[in-house]
C-alpha cells in the first residue's frame, strides 16, 4: 500500500534541518550544505546529477532507498524557493533548473495560488492552497501504487506528524553543529558519541 | 586548567535525557535505563560497581574519560532523589546506597538548605541554595586542578549553558525513542541513520 514517507531528512546534532538565512546563494541556508555531505558523496547522488563515481555502502544505500518507489512528492513552499508572500510573477521555477531531480508530480504547499509548471524530465510542480490533507490526497492519487515522499522542511514535517499522517521517517543525523563546534563524532552500534567544545 | 565538563550525558534520538515518571522504582524515569545501555555494558562501568568483565572499545573509552580527572560534581536536585519541595527529614541520602560512585565532593543544587552528608568512599553531598554560580565556585575550589563534572539533569545543564559556563560536553545519542519506535539505527562515519516507523 502507498505510504507517506520522509526519507534522507538530515538534521544537525543540535536539531536543525537547514542553516539560517536562506537566499539565492544558500538554498539550504548558510552552512546547510554541510548537513548533506553523507549523501552528496555517494554514487547514487552522483548518478542522479549525471555524474559518475561516488561512495557505496550504507550512506549510498539510504540515498538510493530515498528515491526508490516514489510516485509523488510534497514540499513546503520554502523548499521550492526563497520567495515569501504572493508570487510577484511566474519567473521562479524552483532551485533546480529546467530538469529537476524529481521526475514525478510535486505538490508545493502555499497560501498563494499559481498554475502548474511542467518541467523537463517528468517533473510537474502543482501549487496546493487548501492544506496538508488536500495535498496528501492529490499526491496519493498521483502516486498510484508508489509512495508519497514528504521532502520537508521542518515546519511541513511537523504539520504532517501532528496530524498522524506519516508512515515512516528516515532521519540522518549529521556530525554538524550549526552555530557551535563539534570536536569529536564517534558512532558505535550502541550510541553516537559527540563532543562539543567552546568555539 | 580546571574545566566545567558534561560527560557521558545520554539523550534519546528524540532528545530526552530521562524517561517520564521518575520514582523510587525508576530513578531515570520509565524506560530511562535503556538510554545508558552503551555504558552499562562496558568494562569500566562494571569495575566502578565492583564487577568484572564488560566490553572494551569506543564506548568503554568514553565511559572511562567521564570519570577521569574529575575533582567535584554538580547535580541538579532531581538527580539526587525523587523528593520535591522541602526535605521532610534527613532520611534520604541519594539513590546510590552507602558508597556512591562519586568519591569526591558533590554539590547538589536545591532551594532547600540541608547539612552536608558524608558518605563512604570519599563522597560528600553538599546542598547549595544560592544558585549555579555559587555551586560552580565551590565545586571549582573543591576540585583543585581537576575538572568539575556537571552531571545533569537537562534543566541544570540548560542553566549552565545559558550562562556560558560549560567548557566541554560529551553527549551520547542512544538508539532509543521514548514514546515511538526506532526500526533501524545505522551509524556511519558520515551520519547516524535512524528509521522511525509507526508503533
């Protein structure tokens, strides 16, 4: 049965899903890219972006699981772009260029209506203004037998969690502190040890 | 130079430092003991409690570091016992029996004065009613050249963090969720992967 999944959602040790001060230069906020180092070095990530090489193993496996059997996505509006409030025009078409890495319908939660945008490679952005349940209904229908992946950000995931709608979450905790200093990060099968020292 | 350290402070994946409903049967709250499985299985922990055997390796190393070079402790009052409000009498002498595992002076933060208690093995409990700075001053003096270890709990650590007084923190994130279900926990050098599913 189709599930609502969060996959490869990455948090810093101090619990942030992105850095501060998102803008055009920093789609994930300042320092936010460092969160995703576990993923951006993998073979699957390289292949998704037309490259070659990259690591294999656990991190690659989780990256691959995240894009397997996904029939639709749901994104909060800030994941689609840095514009807040009403759309000034229709120029903004997402962070990802003409061929975004989704390749399926993507439902963007927003308070401001806008016609769908058909991109190259199978991605269509739909703008949903009537709430999280409506977005999930439309995404589930679009996904067919496949799963719906909830991309984030944090506020969007919280809304779906509060409503009890998420079936599975994969969270990756990165050895990154956004605003302090992590001097040691030693995972064992029993615990993840983290030593924080004054910057 | 003497430091104020937090060592081996264990959090669940969802950020709890203890379970709910602390009482005489559950000094760490319900489910709280599971947080510390990484430590209670080690050789150092066994030796601290007069036992033998136990694991060696990273978890044991962090356990040993936690008790090395500690000249005094600071504890929040709830770590000393389950009694809230004024002391009804002087019967309560801590969770640990006649010979507590500290073996140095321990400064307990409380709003309710009480004479010091000298235990076996070098532990003396001092009750500090004039705040976190006063407790740190007394503990630092008692520790001499050694460090002061801040044992917790969460509220006490937050107070010292807010005041900018902590020099180093070692946090161990355990693959435990207090109130949900963690179906996978796979640490790599790059991230700690956690999969949460509906209970």
